[in-house]
C-alpha cells in the first residue's frame, strides 16, 4: 500500500487527537505537548523508528511489518523551529489468532521497558477494536496500538508519536 501526503495527514490528525490528553501530553497541560529535547528532524525520525523496533521486539510472534517511514508535523509552536515526529505502521502476524495474546503481552511487558499504559480496552468503533495507549516519559514518546481483530486479515495498527522537538541553533526543520 502506498502512503502519500494525505495518508500521513490523516494518521497525524488521528494520533494528535487521540494521544493528546494521555499522560505524556498532560505533562505540560491540555493541548500542549511536552518537550522532546533538541534534535534534527532526521535524527528524531531515526529515534522514532528505533522505538517502533523496540516495541516490535515485545510482540513475541512472527509476522510482517509495513514499510512506512516516519513523518514530520507541527507541534503548536513556531514551525520553523519546532516539530513532532509520527511513525504509523502495521503488523500482520503469521498466526492471526495470536494477536489477542500479543495485546495482553504488550500491556504487561511494555511497563518493564519504561512504558506506562494509560488506556487499554475496546475503542468506540462498531468493531470494538482493542487499543492500548502507552507513554514513555524517558523517551518522550507515546504509542497507540489497535488490534483490528475483525479485519481480513486481522492485524495490529501502531502509531508512535514524539513530544515536541526543537531544532539546534542554525538548523531548520526538514519536513518529510
């Protein structure tokens, strides 16, 4: 599946809407993202991919991940100096019946890796997809994971989102 600019805008709007209000976003108050530090957008994107990979390592089952890279979005401050990284991806297991166990495993194992589960349970959709939202204050990232059990084939959808980065002095935000 190709993911163009419209798909990224859609994912960012979902991520920002759903992740604001969770623990990491509450650190600064309603609607304001916490600082993720200083970084170039390319280095921050590499960090988001690394975090996604660390989460993937917790799954404990074989399967295929989508090939989508991170993107850069605004974070409510001067867009020439500040940015946020989002990384949408999905996972299709070799054995779809094991996805429920993966969600339980994530709920139990992510806290051992510095993540705090702030929400777990069915979403408000007709399908009642199970979702997990977790924050990692040390890494200054959040993740939202959906278990789409009724899709054909069943899969997990993930969105890793950073706090608000500032580019180093003399640098500009590179958008992709």
